[in-house]
């Protein structure tokens, strides 16, 4: 195992995660720092609210790509014979989590980042794409029903490890992947503590994804 190449890849994963998509997009196209508006969070949800659907969608997709690309770096190490095929999943998780840390504490934005949900989704897409699609569906259903993005994120994160345990795809999942799933849930809860408090007080901001037109 080449520790030097693995260490370099960890740094690359962190730098990928550190790309402050919302901050750079807001400054580049709107001339404003997204962290000074709305919730003050440098993430896709706040971008949706402050800059609109197009900007929010672009920021979200790039943040997802950050996590996905970081996790996929493990495959490059495998091709280079640095790690074995049995170690690919482990390093997908390691590099993906490093990217999430980069998103939370970006070196390019004074270590003030977003909540990491989109970047987490990206790494989940790289590690278990089928479960990622299921979690996206759960997220959308919860948000459409409740209009709370934070609640949708928390429920989708919880569903990931729970559904792995239930073997909804009819196969025994990797114990490492299940542990990773609970780590994902813990990260989402920790980064949404203020949101949880507002939810309990009934003060959380609502986000309408779909507006139903009333018949005249």
C-alpha cells in the first residue's frame, strides 16, 4: 500500500469538498455572499431561497458531484494497483467523508461551509446508487408533504442505514456500509441541530417544491 499516494488523494478529496459552490456562484453571477442572506448557510437550500431555483439546482448538482468524484478517486487507486478490490468500498467512504469535511470547513471560504447533505448524497451515489435513489425518493416525498427540507434530509439519512439492515434489495449488505450509513445520519443530525430546534418549536422555514394550481 502506497501511503504517499493515498495521503495525496485524501488532500485532493478535501480540496474537492472545499469548493464553496454556493459562495462562488453567488459572488460570480449575483455579486453577493450567500452567507450574508437567508439562513446564512453556504449550501444549495439557502441558494434556492435567496437566488432562485436555477441557481439552487446548479449549486446542488455541483455539490453532489464533489462527493461523488471524491469517492470515485478510490477506483483510480485501484487501477493504479495502490489498493485491492476489497478495499475500494473502504476508501470510497474515507475519501467521501473527507470531501464532506471539506464542504463543512472549506479552506477556500474561511472554513465556513454548508451542511454537507448534497455532498453526502454524492458519496452515497458512488457507494450504493440503488439506495441513493430510494433515499432521494424519500427526501422528495417528505419535503413535498411537509415543506421542510431539513426534515426531508434527516428522514432520508435515517432511511439509508435502516433500509440496508432490512435488506430491501434482498441481499446482505456490507457491515461497513451499514456503519457508514449511521455515521451519515449522525452527521446530518449534527449539522441540522438548529433546524431540529426550529422544527420542534414550529419555526422552521418552509420550502415549496411543487405548487398546485387551484382551478378557477
